[in-house]
C-alpha cells in the first residue's frame, strides 16, 4: 500500500465518497478545501487504486485540522485507516490539532489523545419567515478580508486568510456582513451543497446581528432547498437562533483537540465553517 498526497482530481473523488456517506458536501468544496493546503490531503492506494483518505490541513506552524477520514466500505477493518491516521499525525506534528468526530469514532479519537471540547449540532430544514434585508447588511468578498480577520481569528484560532478569501467569493455562494459605524459586527457565507445549502461561518457579536446575517444569507438562496447550520452547543444563543428560524437537529459531531485547545470566543460562533476544515 502506498500513501501520498492527493491531486485535486483525487480530492474530488474523496468528496464524492463524503457525499455517499451522507455528509452533503458543498458543490465546490474540493477546489476550496484543496486551496487551503494542497499537500494536506492524503490517500491510500492499493494497485494504484485510491482506497482511503484523510485530510491533515495545516494553518501555519501552530494549528492543524483533520477530516475526510474515509476508507472504501468493502476494505474497512484491514488497517488502512490506521496507517492513514499515522501519516496524518506525522504531518501535523508539533501543532494543536482539531477535528469534528462522528459519534461512532469519538472513543477511537480519545484513545489517540484527543479530548472533547464541545458538541457541534447540525440543524437543517426550510427557513421560515425570511424578512426584508436590514440596512446594515452589505455584500462582502475577498477584497473585504482585512475587515473580518480579527473576528475570524477570534473564532477559529489561526490565520486562514488564503482559504477565507476564496471561501467568501466562491461560485454559487453568498457572503454578507453587518456593518455599523463602519465596523463589521458580524459576517457569514452560504454555499450550495449536494442537497440545499450550508451556512458557515456565521460569526457575530450578538444574537441580533447573527439573526440579521442569517436572514440575508437565507434570502440570498431563496427557496432553493433546505438550509443547514452547524452550531457549537455551548453557544445557547446560536441554538435558539437555529430553532427560531425553523431548523431542527439532524446530526452531531464532537469537536475534539489534541495538544491543547485554541482560545476560541465561542459566544461569537453561530455557525461553523465546515466539519472537514474547522
């Protein structure tokens, strides 16, 4: 078996596997994820056939995030995953490492040194009572990156400027910010997925601002399908927002870290960017 970095086309295959697992990836996730760290996607190959994957995306020298940990169903239980895991952990050595673990893998991650920080709850459904846009709402894109970096760093824990610039301006996506007295108090992105849309990140300094940003994102996609929002459970205001707009819990993960926890301002996080990249 060979383990090596994946090409963009091979990452597209892995995203298809994620869709088969019911993870509902974004339409353009392969390209966006790959741009975050082109060497950060590892694949296992048997006879030149891709049989497993894991992402080990590094954000500088201090933080990394694991995801897309998949082995073809017919080959599970043969040690492929454990070898991928070892290669990924070697790649992120010396960094604080995060992941969002599905329920049936959380005990395995704990044995590897990861500790539970909190749960993320995925809410989904048709949004009700979309309102007219607030006058404070403005469309943002990659040219506005410098205006949101402090908010993003407070809620992610590392610099991800290159990735975020692409994320804000992605095809079939919409990004909005709430601006008051020239200052951005909240921002978010909604992206097209295999089914419906996902909102993330959704960052705001108050529940009112978060509600206005979410409303703008929902209005941007109209009635194109269900909307999903991944909420950190400790942020009670975010849970309340998800329920208030008509969404219901559909899935959960455990946010886990090894080698320390980043200093995150959880009350600002109303929606996680993605379970794969943090």
